[in-house]
C-alpha cells in the first residue's frame, strides 16, 4: 500500500508526507464529528420516542 502511495522508486517526498498527515488528521476529525452527530441523533430519537409514547396526546396526532 505504501508503495502505491509513495511510488516504488525513490524516497518519500516531504510534501507528500505532510499532505498524508494532514489528510489523516482531517479523517480523524471527521470520524470524531460523525461519532458526535450519531450520539446527538440517538439522543433526539429517544426524546421523540418518549414524547410520542405519552398517553395524553390525541391518538390522531400520535
């Protein structure tokens, strides 16, 4: 895999290494954002389930 990214002849280009690190950091940040959004979505889904499950609402509106 590394050969495909850096080429099989010659050493690593410092600019390529820097770009790879930048992209790895970006992927890590995006994965953390996805986890945060999934957790928030779960919270909101539970809140909606609790509200729609209450018996004091009109059946047509439930």
